[in-house]
C-alpha cells in the first residue's frame, strides 16, 4: 500500500505554528499573533532544551547563583538562564507588552512592544529546578493573556484576573524527548521536538485525560503537616487496591503523566504554608486551563481553581488536579471534614 504525499506531509510537517492556525480556522491578525507567540515559546523551549542536554558539560550551568528570588527561594543558575531566554525571544517580537515570572519581583515591561503588543505572558521558566543537577525531568509552564487597557503599569487590570481569562496555556517537558503541550481553548495537543528538523511536530491531537486513573501524586513527606481531610484521602488510597504513588518533585512531569494515564496530583496547604507553594498565575491556573480542556478538573479543594481571583502577582494556592472522578473524590473528603467541623461547632455548649 502506497502512502500519499499529502499523508506524509500531514504526518511529518504539522508544526506548532501551523497547528495553531488550523485550530483557530483563521489567518486573521489575532490568529497570526497567537501562532507567532507559540512559535516564540517553542524557540525558548528549544534553547533551554539544548542547554539542559549539555548542562553537565557547560561551565556555570549547574548549581545555585547565591541569590534569593522574590519567593524566598534559592535561585538555580538554570532558573536564571531560562528566565533570560524567555525575555530575549520576546523582547523585540512586537507581540508581548509585559511578562511575569516567579524569578522577577515585578512584571517585565517591553515599552517598544506596548503600542502594538496586545498580550501578556506569564511563565515559570524552569519548574522543578531542584531536579536539574541530578538529570531528572524538569519543565516550563506558560500562560497567554490579553493585554487589558492602555496602561501596562496597571497590574490589576492586566494580570490579576481569574484563570478563565487565559487565551492559551501549556508546558514544555524536558525529558528523554522534549515535548510541548498546549491548549488555546480547542482541546489539548502534544508536540515532540524533532532535532533533525528543529521543529515541534504534532504527536498527539485532542488528548483526553481518563475520567479515573490509578495514580496519586503528592509529597507524602508532608503528611503530618496537612489538614485531616487530605490525610483521610491518603489513608483511603493506602487501604484500597488499584492506586499507585508517583511523585517526582517536578510539577510538569507529574502533570504530564496524569494527563496521559489519569489520576490526581495534590499540592495542598500545610501548617507552615497554608496556601501551599504553587503560584496561582503561572503554575496552577495555566495547568488548570489545560487539564480542563482535556476533560479533567482542577480545584483548590473548596472551589474550582479557574474561579480563583488573585489578589497579588505571586499569590500561592492549594492545587488538586487531574481526572474528574479522582478530584471529586478528594473534594468529598474535604467536604466531609468541613461538615464534621461545622457540626462540632453547633453542639459546643
């Protein structure tokens, strides 16, 4: 049986930028803008991937810088490099007016872009950077939002909106192969970097997360720091067959596994950090948008994650995300504990 040339082209040449235009079914200015932004994100991913693949051979690529970021966390050299890569690829793009990441205390404005740049980019340049020095999976997370208003200095109007205002989101996973997974509100699509072409090529279209999966992903070292409801859920999965614990310490890698295999990822609050450690605007909300587009769910435990309204740029939030049935199960334990606590208060003399 002969394969047609058209089939070969569709199989080998569905690049990221082409796919975005196909999904939007338009070649208008907005569609071309989003396609160009995704191409720039892909370029950043290629540069970071190249650096990671040679990290052990490149002087100054591994270890800490000695600085502390706005989150109070030690900055890895790869964090700083990746953040600068994202800035560099967008600085003269004419597309993005402002950028925000966990490595910068305030948004980074690009004045020369603002007259025409109608978008904002929020991103985590390297998620799971503690894994870099030991050669485990890490990732980048991104979110594209519409620039609101004419004054980029108005952080509230432009960035402090709930997750429903995202135009697109996704992540890049740096592993045995480099993969980019994205959504522009038309499903979730996965691309794999082909080094021979230097392009991200479509590998899985319209990815759907199973309604239920066997995996629960959480740092059980924090067990005694959690609320009773989360401990109740963990005890439940310990006592029932069919559950498997998988946790890498890299959010993107854990979410990627759950997207394709099903299950639930949890990063709840603790006694030390009641709101958890994940940032709402450039970690939790982008992943929530993506997972919901794949048919999954994302929650703070008491409300949908995408409904959460940020009060400040680096706000943190608890995160429960994954298959719909598994997220609902965790929420049921939280609801039950809330009900028990409420009943105790009512009977207290």
